[in-house]
C-alpha cells in the first residue's frame, strides 16, 4: 500500500495542524467526561449548552466517532449515554 504525502498549503504550518488535532481531541475528551458523569441520557443540545460551544454538526460528528469507538451508545433518535467502557475509564461507579 502506497501512502501519499500531505502537502501543506502556504498558510498551513505544522503548528496549525497540531492545534486542530489537539482541539478535536479535546472536544471528544470533554464530551466523554460529560457522558461518563451524566446522571441521565443526554442530547446534542445538552452537549452544546454544557460542554462545547460549536456547531451542531460538529458535535454530531464527534458523537458518531465516539459511538463507533464504543465509548457511547445511542439510546434513541435524540439521546445518548456512556458505555461501561467509558465509565470504567473515568472511574465512575454504577449503582
């Protein structure tokens, strides 16, 4: 398999890419912490109001990634909750 090198545009530096990656990671981490300690199921709007101030579509993409990785589950068309894997990661005990 041959990998293509990524060409940076003149306005993009290595630090810009690092900064975006760090921001993307931090958004997902903040969402995971919120989910792990949530006492009830939560919605995209809850994430937007309580965790990250960004567009709804960005939040949905992040939640989709976290579901794919097994950290969250979708409980209805609108609601989500943390998996046991996430709760164990943050040391949250379930009653």
